[in-house]
């Protein structure tokens, strides 16, 4: 487990947009180093930021010991709507010191997060139509629709 110290990283600063990618990378590391399931949750806790560590104090000891439950709880607490993800994707700019390769990689990752949930081309089209509908709905109707979406 000592080898993990060099490959584990703190929770991303661009919360919550970076969380799905952070957990994907973390799970690849766990698989590569064959980390036992019972250790996975406890290994990540020191790498969480203060806000998230405060949030997880509400979890029971059993839930804190389960990586899956811990991850699901964190993602729900930091959940953004698909419109938020799309906006962050479309407003993403290259940092002056970033290479073009790094920029393309980050841009692609943000695109994948923005379009998560659409499993095929039709799903992607449906997502675009839904987002357009959000843009043109009356604010009162939109608030109701967003409330229903979040509760689902």
C-alpha cells in the first residue's frame, strides 16, 4: 500500500465537475494495485477536501467503510445538472501554461462528463433537445422541471 502514496491525488479543485473523472482514475489505480475492497474507502478519505470530509461525517461507520456508498454519497452531494456540466464544458479554456495535448485531454474528459447518461447517438440527441428546452422554457415551468429531474 506504500506504493499508492505516489499515485493517489487530492480531490480535484474544480468541484464537482472533476469528481466523476477523479473516481474513474482512482478506480483504475485501485485495480492496477489490486487494492482490497475493504481498504478502498479508508484510503481515499485523507485525500478528500475539508468540505467533503465535513459532509461525510453524516455517514454511518458502515457506510464510511464502503467505497461504493462513500463514492455515491459524495457524488450526490456535489451533483450538478447536465446543463451545469454543459456550461462548464463550453466555457472551458486552455490555461496559458497547459500543453495542447493536455488541453485536448481535459476538454474530451469534460465532454464525456457533460454527455454522461447518453448511451447512443439518439440519447445524445435527446440530451441536446432537453437542454434546448431548458433554455426556452418559462422560468416557473423550468423550476418545476428541474425539481422533478433532480428528484429522479
